[in-house]
C-alpha cells in the first residue's frame, strides 16, 4: 500500500483537524519518549499535512529537522564508541 493509497486525495475538514491534532499530540509525545514507532507515525502524519494542509509546513519541517539531528547525533556517538572503546581492566 503506497502513501497516496492510504490517505484520501481531498480530505474533509474533520479529517484535517484529526490529522493536525494527531501530529501536534504525537510530535511532543514522540520526542519525549523517543519511541521510534511513534516518531515514524508522526513523520508520516506530517508528510500528509504537507500535502493537504501546506500552512503546517513550518511545524512539520521543524519536527523533521529535530528528529534528523537526534538520529545523526546518535549515529555519531555510536561511531565514536566503536573507534574509542573503553577498556575494562
């Protein structure tokens, strides 16, 4: 199932409100808990909002940049640990 098949092309006002609330609630919850599934769903909802509610783009891009920065930082920390393992004597 593709992204476009999952969501309607012309959502109703009620669907817009539901998705916007899901994004706003999910973005803070996902960032606090760090749950990757919640982050993934929030990003998916954000992409839907970009398509159907372009005025939300600043919030969506802000979340995407924060998530991307956190993942890059985790990756760099993992690389640093591999390069400089702490020896236990």
